[in-house]
């Protein structure tokens, strides 16, 4: 069972590192992380691309807001289940 983790971002460089770490250390490995960025002007995309997570799909383009970005993520998803998490959030532990 594959999980699609979907994150909408915009200028999230200050916070996305916590999310990256919480994804990297998850005990369940059959997931993809989909990052839909709204053309951030900071280093958000560079941080995501250098995260060390192999199963990432990342797109950075103009959108009309967070729900537009999440809908793009849904269309990209290949998982059996979708999990939405904010760029400034993190998983509570390694077994989520």
C-alpha cells in the first residue's frame, strides 16, 4: 500500500526542514512525497531537492492558492492513500 504525502509550499525555507526530517525517519517506506510550490522566492525548492528523500515529485509554478496546489498534488499522486501535511508541520513520531 503506497502513501502519497502532499505538501503545498510557498516561501517555506524557515520551516520545511522539520518536515523533511520527520518524513526521512518514518518507519514505513512505501511512500512518495509530492511538493507543490507556488513559485517561492526563497530557497524552499533547493532545500527540498537536497533533502535526501529519493521518492519526491516537485513542481514549482504559479497557482491560485493552497487549494489549487493541493489539487495539483492529488492529480500527481500515485498512492493508495493521500496524506496532506503543511510545510510548517511535522509528523509526531517515526511511526505515522
